[in-house]
C-alpha cells in the first residue's frame, strides 16, 4: 500500500450556472514532505469550514484504482491525481476493504478512518456536470476521510502501514446503506452498533432505522 500523490489547494472562485462559487476542490500534486496536524495538511486550505475540514475530515483519501472507472465513464475528461479533491491518492486501499476505525501510519503520521465522503454540488463545478453528485454516489466510489491520531509528516511515495484492522463496517457497506431507499433493517442496526460511528451519523442512521422499522 502506498501514497501515489499528495494533493493540496487553496480557495478558488469560479463561475458556475450564473453563480460565483468559491471552492477548494481544485487540488494539485505537491512534491516533498508536508506537515500534517489535527486539521489536515498545513498547505491545504478549505473554503467552507461549516461542511469541509475539521478533525473528522482532516485528510481525504481516494483510491487510484477508482480512476479506471471514471476514465471509462467520462472519457472526454482530462484526469490527474487530485481531480476528486483528494489530499491522498492511494494504491492498495479500496472502499470494500477499508472499515470505520482502521488505523494506518504514513511517514510519521498516524491516521484513523472515520467516514466516507458525500460531496456537495462543488464536485459538479469541478467536472462542469450538474449530475456529478448523483454519478458519484451511484458509483459507490466514495473515498474516505481520516482523522489524525498522531501529527507528523509524510510525502509522495510513502508506504501505508496498517496499524490496526477492525471488524467493523466497510466504507462501501456504509455508502450502500446510506444510499438505499429501503435498507435492510439488520444492516442499519449493524452500522449503529459500530463503536467507531461518529455521533452525527448515529443520529442519521437512527432516523433511518425508524423509517424501516
């Protein structure tokens, strides 16, 4: 398992559907060692802190393997690492295998998987496609957010070391249950029983449980 690319960005203002939108989804690969603290990579800045960033969205990782799917789905789009706004483009970690609570070490940084990503309309801005939010969810290729357990540094090419593998809900299962209009009752209950589920997601899945009970 390896970091293929580290990607950072700054707020950028663009025109989208007769609106002025400020977004940090436009990220580019960077070289060399980067400092990582509780809120993420120091050289990366989020635009809207009410929905982006914070300790539970400190570093966003996206599997390089997913690009094969998107290159097939969007053959006319020019991709580069970081296209999906990810901080880390990874090799060897996929949504079907990565679970809530899994812990990894990259460089001197220790990280814990805390949730999938469900993008806002700004991913539509990035791809100039108003249907991209739905496309992204339908793909189930969400990527995942890390919380920083131990601050430090990492760089492109670093290996990704598994520190702890938990028997929890996979990122793919999480997204499947989230997206299902008629989720299986037992599956919703299983998510709620996962000790690594964040509190705000507990509220969401409790309401979902009430709908299907």
